[in-house]
């Protein structure tokens, strides 16, 4: 849709303005060049005619025969007039005249279309005088060449060339060759029309080309705008067509990736809300039912202790869910602070195994615990890492097959400790692996394997690990095994003992 305030209109208007200015500058430059060339050529022609006339007069005039220069001009009236007209015969804009030492024009000659009366100013007496300033310049011996009205002598600016005449060292007069123009008007007019037509055709072709090129760039942006409006209305299925491999195409690709991420996030949010609703409703229903049964006497007194235990278990389940929700809120708000301390990660791993010993024995798991050394020290928030470590170990027990291998491996390399928890069991489907650490994501959508979680533990784990500048990842083969790993900053034994003693 075409809009006057849109990017497309602004781009086209800017392009048109730049081209108009550019073409105006080109036209003006050509005009200056042509005028300059015409002026130089015309000045050369005028100087040639003036010099030729001056040479003739110098050779023809003799002071011994004529009492003064003015007498010579008057006596040789016919010959001089013919010579002046002869010089001007081929140029309809040219005029030549001779003035005496007082500035009075004595003779002039021109083409039949030009006369001194039509070009020069007069007081009505028919006598013409050159201005005093021009006479003084000529008397000083200068050759005068200008394009002006000669101090009001001409009715309009003229190009003229004047040569002073001397006799026995005295200034006696001057020869003027004058043109009403440079003679380039016709050339300039033709050239201007030609350049203008060429510019119009070039501008038209450029506008067409720019229209399609601009449309190619603007179309994806317009599509992104429409898609963004669709996102604002809660629909994340809109996508932008990717054409080419330039920056706009890259932007369109990233926009589609963002749309896919938003769609995934929305799906996970809905799944999360469904899971949370289920996990809140189920224990609350159980607790309410058993309490009502105890109060109504439907449950005999000898069974009270058993059902109170079930109620306590459901309350703890609700407490864990609320705790996880609060953890997410604090992590995302940046309110949860971490206090790094030096401690033994191997000892922490042993404590977690001991706390799960009954469950391990119940499943008959082949428990393996391996460390590069008996004591390996790390710098991290001990309580936060215990939460992650315990959660991963708890899930490994939960999803292990009966009699399968359950292994905790702690290694050190290049100043980093890597903690790995491995179990043989159902594993994680390949399509779920990229989303394990995403917020609101729960791999077991059927809730068949995990009836106590809501899919928040791994997101919290990643947030805690990354907040301490480390990383966490998962590898798995569905139906066979699963391996969770995370890294921590290693501390040398000597430094660790010194740090621990200082902390104590």
C-alpha cells in the first residue's frame, strides 16, 4: 500500500531530489563551460579584428601629412568606414568603431543588422563619447577586454576589446571591436534541450529501476510489519518470504527464527499453564478429599495416620512447585544473589548419593562414583549448586531402568571442573533435546514417567549455572541412556585450603 509518509515514498522522493539537484549542477556546469569557451573564442576574434585595424591605421596615418589624428580620421572617412564594415560583414552581432583621444566616436562600422544607434546610449545629438574611466585606462597603454556596458556607454552588457593608438609616444585614440553576445546562445540552447531530454530519459529509467529495487527491499519489511501486528494479536504463525541472500534476506530469516521462537515459547507457556493447573489442582483435590473424609468419619481412625502422611506428601509437592515458581521469578528479576565459596565438589556428590541410597537400592542400580582426585575444590555458590546437582541426580534415579548403570563422574581440565551424571534408562527423544533447558518446557507431555515435576527444574539449573559464568548441557540416546553435564570454576588444592581457612 502506497503511503506518503512511508519509507518507500521517502526513498523515492530523496532519490528524485538528489537526481534533480545533480542534473541541475551538471546543466549549470555545462553552461558555464560553454559560455567560457564562447567568450574566449569571441574575445580572440575581437582582438584579431581590433589588432588588424590598429595596424592598418598606424601604417596609414602620418603626422607630417595630417596635422592631428582627428583630421586623419575625418579625411579618410570613406576608407575607414569600408574597412570597419568589412571586418563585421560575417558577424551579425559585431560592431567596430574608432574614437579620438577625447573619447569621441569618429567612425563606426557594422553588419547591416547592427548600428551604433541601436547599441549605444546617446544624448540625442548623434555624438557618442566613451566614458572617462575607459579613456584613462587606454591612455595608460592597457588593452581593455571586458563584458559589461562600458560605464553606461552601451544599452546592455557587451563583450568588447579595445586597443590604444599612439603617435610619437602620445595617445591619439583607440580602436574598439564589440559583440553583443558570445555567439554561443544557439549552441547553448541546443545543448540544453539535448541534455534536458537525456536527463529526463535517464531519470525515467532510473525511477523505474529504483521502484523495483526499492519494492524488493520494502516488501519484506512490509511483510514483517504485518506479521508483527499478527504477533500483537497473539498469532505467531505468520512468516516472511526470504528472497536472495543479502542483508534484508538475513533480516527476514532472523525474523522468521524469532517468530518460531515466539511460537515455541507460546506453546511452552500454554503447556506450562496446563501442567501447573494440573499440579495445583490434583494435590489440592487429594488433600481436600482426605481431610473431608477424616472430618466426616468416612475414613476410620486407624487409617488417619496413613492418609495424613499422604496429605503431608501432597503439601510438600505443592511447596516444591511454589518454590520453583518463586525461584524463576527471582532469577528473571535478578533478585537472587549468589555467594561463591570454595568447597569440595566430590564431597557434595558423595552426600547426594548417600541421601538417595534407599532409592538406588530399591531399583538395584549399579552405582559408580569416579573423581580425578579424592578432593576437588570449586568456587561457586554451594547451596545453588547443590540444588542443581541434587535435581539432576534425582531425575537420573527416577528415569533409570531397573538394574541399570548410575554414574557420577567429576573431572578437571584447564582450570574447569566438569560434573557428569549418567544413567541407563528411557533417555530423552532427539526432538526434545534442544528444549530441555527452556522455560515452561516439559518433555514428558503424557505425564506417564514424571508425576511430580512441572518441567521447571532444568530451566532453573541453566539460569543458575549461566549466572556463574559456566555452562550446562545434555546428551542422550532415546531408550538407552542419558548424560547431564555442567562445569564449575576449579580451585587448586593449596589455594582452596587457604581460602577455606580464611572463610572459617
